[in-house]
């Protein structure tokens, strides 16, 4: 089963390389079971404001995941800067996106505005990607270095875990964790297929 999860993670990476958009991944490779899907899009913000319908929450999640994958992709296809200069000089910067202590949107109007801001940031990032960006020598070397780092520090990916308490997955259910590039993708088996339910953007991160 772990082999299937690795293959699923590789498909996700290839899909994003081709589309530069998380939406196709969310539509085709994300969990569909309603309870887990709802908890999954809440992610690290389980106490999201009430009043958002599921469609709005999913749009917000996809917009954020797209920005995060573009951010990570930009860092791995070149070694010049952390972010594009337009992002660095963007004013006003969306606080919810660029500040770790910012609050999530409190109502539908704020959520729609946040989605528009995220899409604006994504459009800036996309200008820096070409059809060959994920086949170039810089990308390949950065991926090789990341995999070497994971081995050196024993990050133990890919791996199988027993359930996931955060997402209310019982220990009897295997959870498969795979890192195709820089993020850890968490999968469960759903109707015979591996489905994504969590993206850890800071795997094995320790402040001290």
C-alpha cells in the first residue's frame, strides 16, 4: 500500500507541475468522505468562523494550497531569491497570508476578499514558471539535496502511521505519509484508491 501512496504523491506533484493549480488535485485526488473532508480543509484552523458554507471553505482551502505550492515551487526551481520581487514589494500585503499571527477571515465578505488576494499572489508566482521549470538542473539538484537531508536527519519518509488523532482517524486505519518534494502528503485508502487529506508544509520542523 505504501507503494501506491508514493505513486499517488508523484501524481500530485506532476499534476501541479503541469497546472500550477491545486484545484485539479483537490477535485480528483482529495478525500471525499464528508466528515474527514470537512476536517481536512479546516487543517490547522479547526475553529473556523461559522456561517461559511462548504463550497466557500473549499475555495479558500484551494486558494491557500495553490499559493503555498507555488511558493515552494518557486524556491526549488531557482536559487536567486526567496520570493519574486513583486511579492516582496506588494502593498498592501494580505496580512492573513503573510503574517503568522493574523486572523482568518471572519465572514463571507472577508473570505471572498482573501481568495481574490490569494489568486493575485498566485498569478504573480506563475509568471516565473516555464514548461521546463521542473525538469531543469536547479530543480533536480534541489530535490536531490532535500532527499539527502531527509535521509541524514532520519525524517522517515515515506512511512505508515496508525491513524491520526488530529483528524479523528482511528489507529486501526493506516495513514501513509509521503514527501515527493518538500511537503509531506498524508493519505488514506478510500474505495480502493489513495486519497490525500493533509499537506504538512513544515515537515520535521523544529525551532530548537
